[in-house]
C-alpha cells in the first residue's frame, strides 16, 4: 500500500495515464495552433480561466504531456475551437 492507502499503479495503468496526458496535450496544441495563438497567449487565457498565474512553460508541459492538462483548460480549448471553426 502507498501512504495514501491506495495500491500502487500497475504498469498498464501508468501507461494509460501517460497516453491520456499526451492525447489531452495534443488537443490543447491543436486548439492553440488552429486559433493562431502563442503559448504565452494561452497562458494568459489560462490565468483568467483558472484564476491563477500560468506560465508559457506550463502550457508547454501540458502540450507535451509532461503534466496533465486541467479539465477547465480542455473545456476552454473545445469551446474556442467550436467558436472559431
């Protein structure tokens, strides 16, 4: 057991999480590029959407799947793509 009382993830579960992060990141990048925005511009929009400071490095980490993309930003990306496509 881990310290949080949950069993450790299996290798398959870890792989699924990585694949989801990368797919979500690809969604963010596609939305940003379709809108003609820079990572810095998305960081500014993210700061408004999430109510906290976001750097362009954070946006890069989302897009590459190094860290998970916040659900609110995936919703933002979907809404922006629908609005401008």
